[in-house]
C-alpha cells in the first residue's frame, strides 16, 4: 500500500517505492473502495460501513465528506 500523504511530502519515500517495483512504473493510483463511500446511495450505508476509516464508521455523513471534516 502506498502512503499518499508521505509520498507527497518525501522524495526519498517515492524513490524507495520506485526501487521496489522491479522495473515497473507506477502510472496510476486508484481508490475504488474509498470512492464508493463518496458515491454510495444511502440505502447501502450499512453495507459499505466496513470500508470506512474506523474514525468515521457508523457516521455515513462523515464517511462521505472530505478529509477536512474527519
């Protein structure tokens, strides 16, 4: 797993990641589960709650909001 915040703050961390890719280039990042939390219909709140960060579980409004409210 890539720590996005750390990657944004540390070139050394990024270089270390590159050294672990066995010659493959990291060209895209995905956040499928987190993205589903934002786009999920309220009928599925309970089902998707397991994918939410521990600090926002049980609170669908916070799980769908941006990081500034967490």
